[in-house]
C-alpha cells in the first residue's frame, strides 16, 4: 500500500539547500555566540564552554563551569606531551576521539586511555570492601594520575578518592576534568577538588555526565592543536 504524506517532510528543505555536518556545526556555534553575547571567560575557556553548550543545548551550564587559572595552559601542555588520560567510565573512553588526540600528539594510542572500572581485581576489591568499583579503579591508576589528565563524568566517589590521593599522597594531575553527575557526593566532591590548588575544569552543582566530559577534552584538543 502506497502512503501519501499529508504534509511535506522537513528534510526536503535540506535536500534542496544542502548543509554538510561541518556547516551545521559551524552554524550551531554562531547561534551560541549570538545567544550569549557577553561572558567573563577567556578565549580558551570559552572554546571549552561553547563546546559543552553545543553538546547539551543547556545555556544554564555557562554559569556553573569553573576553571582554575592554570587549567587551559596545563591542559595544552599535557596533551602536547602525550600525557596519559584516566577516565572514570568506559563510555568516556569510547567517546574520546583518537584522531583528535593524535592531531595534537601523534604518539597517542589506545593504551593511553586508562579505565580500570571493569577490571576483575577492581571488582573483587569492591565486593570485599562494600565500596564502589570506581574508588578502587582510581587507586589502581595512581601512577597514571600523577602528572596525567583525569576525566570524571560519572563517579563522584572516584573523584573523592583522587582528592584524597592529592591531599595525602602528593599526587599532582596535570588537569582534572571534574564533571560527575548525580545526587550523592557529587556537589561535595567538586567543591573539595576546587579547594586543592590543582588545575581543573568542573561544573558546580549536580550536573555533569560523560558527554560533557568528552566535549571538554575535544575542545582542549582543538586548542592544543593550534599551538602545535
């Protein structure tokens, strides 16, 4: 049976006036710039925030994204030197573009993206202690976290354990992207991080998530790529 649409599908306008994916993205950034005409971010910070807004279409995020003064410079230096990247979920690991990373530092490879949350030994310790796997995943990655990039889009407990390593064991990440999401330990973990004097980008409050964390890394890759 042949169906006859009662109205013309919108996609025909795109057929008649083609726009590539790149053109749509560029137009999206133009719209964001038009809707947020004034802000207090530096050019580098704004590139990160704008990418996050593009990811969520949530303009309220702009009020809650916080940068340490050294975050952008430290991130660029770390990415250019091929610093390993710890992530708190395999979703982030899958979402990060190896192509983007290699445009900044050609030596980047899959082994430079570290996620231990699904490791058998981590799961075993979590069961034995009655604590989240994300905590033991951070402990296992201590050698990566010192002078590496740490990316949190899921687990506030993991961020709290990193905070402990910073305070008690002298771990010093090159950058912490702190964007865990949720209702338990989320706000406190971010506030604690921001008091520790390490380079960071975070979202105050309950909001966050893996897509936002990935978007921040990709924006930083774009910035670092222009400095190569």
